[in-house]
């Protein structure tokens, strides 16, 4: 692995406390560890960071984003992608994993941060992802299945067998959006063509 990179894709092991019988199969980081994560080896002068966040940890996520802004000049730009977990038949699943104390969203999000908050950090190769609009099938209902369109920023995809593992399509969407730029996946669990990788579960 050799940085810096213009595109970073990451899935931090956010801290969860197991509730009930649920158990997590990976090492977690504390809020302080994530907030003080050293981005300097990875960030090029112009860089976009795509980071996974979950509903139960949104408050923690934004506290970390503020620290990243102060320490490394990374600015929150919004939600890039939404993953709605489904069965193999495409039906949204019920909550799984650690049991909720009150509520538990069925979706997860990829947020994007950049080093240049007042301009496009890079030209967009496609605007279909960021301007996707789904038209109602009728006056009475929304044809939500059309969100399966490859150009959508909302992805309906079966839940991965390994807890916290994400569908590969999101890597492809990032490359489609920003092009074949130097890129790395942090906290990677598998090798992927065109991506450098780092993490204690990353294959050699």
C-alpha cells in the first residue's frame, strides 16, 4: 500500500455493546480512537472519503466528523449511498444483529467527506447517481422497486452472510462516479481489483 490517495472508502468498526444474545465477531474501536484516527498517510491534497455509518451511531459519527474536520480538513458533504438490506428475493428484512433497546433502522449509509467543501473535489463522471429521481407508478403508490436501477444512490441488496460485510456494488459506484483514481479501502476484509487495502482483517 502506498498513499496518499484521492479516494478513500472505509467501514470503521464502530463501538457497539452486545445486547441480549447478539455477539460481534470483530474487534471494535472506541469513539476516541475513531475521532483521533490519523488520516494523514491516506489523504491526497484533494480527496474524497466515503465512510459507512449506521443509524444507532449517527451521533457518534458526527462527533467524529467534527474532529476529522479540525484535525485533517475533512468536511462532511452528505449521504452518498443508502443500503437497504433485503432477503434474496428482494424483500426488506427485519432487524438483525445486536438487539435494539428502542428502535433499529434497517438501512445503513455511505456518507462522503472531502478536503474541498465549497467546490467539487473532482469532476463527476456521471450525475445520474446524485440526481436520481423515482417517479410514482401511479397516483396512489411509489414504484419503489425501480430503485433497483443501477444508477440509483439507493441500493436494495441481500444482507451479507458475514456481519458488517458490505455489498461490492458500492465500490463500483464510487469508481463510476469519480473515475479510476488512486484509491484505498480501510478496514478491508477482502481484496478488490484496483483498490489498495488496509486493516487487521485485510488479506495479504
